[in-house]
C-alpha cells in the first residue's frame, strides 16, 4: 500500500494567483494518486478557480482540501513585516501546517524573503546550519548538478559556503548518489584564483569527508555535469540562474524567429518542432521551476511567482519528490554523527 504524501500549497502571492495554480494542482492530482493537497488562500478565489477548471476528476477532488486565509504576503513586503503582521496569510498558514506535522512539504510562489523568514521562524533550521539556501538542479549533459545558493544569502562566509556544500551533498545522497562530487564556483580552476574568502572556503571543503571535493569549477560546470553540486554565494548564484533562464528564452525565441522567415524555413521548422519536442521542452525554464529551501527541518519549495501552469506543475513535482526523499533528514543525521 502506497503511503500518501501531504502537500500544503500556498496559491496566493504569485502573478497569476490563484487560477493557474489551482488548475495545475488539479492536473497534478490526476497524475499522482498518492498525493494529498491542501490549498491555502482566499476561499472565494480558490472556489472560483475550482469551478472554472476543466482538469479535475471527481477522485482528484476527494484528495483536495482548502483552508481560507484572510491575508496575502505581498511581493514587496519586507520579511520583518511579514513576520510581525502576516500570521493569517496563506504563506504563514501553509508553513504552520508543515511545522505542526500536518503536511510533508510546502510549496509557495510568494515573496522569497518572507518565505525564508517565516520558514526559519516556524519550521526552523537543521542543528548546525546557520542559514538555509535556495537550491535547484540545472539541466546538464551528464549527471545531475545542484547549485546553491541561488539568492537566499547575497553574501556568505567561508563557514556558510562549507555548510552549503554539505547541504547540497545531502540532497544528492537522498537521490541515491554517494558520495557526491562538489565544486566551488570560481573564476578559474587554479589554486591561486579568486578571493581570500573562496580560498578559505576551499580549505574547509577539502577537509570534509562526507563528499568528494573537486576543487574550483568555472561557470560551464553548471551545465557539463562535471560535478553534482556547485557551491556559491546567493549573489553570484542568482545572477547565474537569471542569465541561464534569459539565454534559454532567447534561444527559443530566436529559433522561432529563424523558422518563420520564409516558406521553406517554416516547413523545416514544422519538422524540427515535431521531432525535437523533448529537446524544446528541456529548453523551457518552466520545466525546472521549483527550488528547494535546503537547510530547514522540513521540505519547503519556492515556485517562481510568474510561473505558468506548466511551471507550477513542475514545482509540485519537486515538492512531492523532496517530501519523499527527505534530504533534511540525511543532513541532520550527518551533522549529528560528525
């Protein structure tokens, strides 16, 4: 018998809240019968979205519940303000469900800073971890590659970079890859390259026995699959992520433009689109939506606020997968034994 997995889903705070998110959730429930979802948000808006959706099956609705929340954390709200004044928000209430054991994972498209602050307050961090990091896999030519931090901490100490490496390695091990191969993002692979902070962090990473340390890696390692984990501060990681998403969108748009300039190219483009459907899907940033806030004592996943239905569906899959793999438990056991 398959054990059900319970997801708490905040459907407010995104650019398309909540209609696209509700519709994506119903489609997700259709494909994952062991999932149970509670939607947190404005009850009237959720009900209207449920009424309008054409993706629901009766058996899916039996696995869906809703919780009315009187507040929404706005995209521009400061984390300190959200902590003080947003206890009735969909973000707060969904994270409270995780903290109280009523959910196995949380997914939210809301304000990243507020999500991190409320999650640290309600869920807490794994003992020995100073600050959680935002982590997600990149599309690679080889093995899976997780990058962290992607924006939670714009600056990081050498000790925090060491903790990011440990968190990423625990995430990779929860997927059955052991030991993880970890690289530290730098402007070159030579030992003398980079800042004093990076050199200090490198010495710390060398001393850890929980993973294999590959040394410094350059930006192309995000896509080659040369390592399983790429470690960097949130300022660098967020720029790399946004540049990657921008490049993917540019390539897709430029390809559409190229194959629309004349009749023969349109004909060729039709064939390319048909035979390379999987490749085009892999190029779409929406396929990789859903970043894990690793380092917390539970699974919290951040969706892009501007995600479309396909993107939110992808983030739901991430939340389900990580709820079942429990990387925070692997991380906690490592730290406890060290």
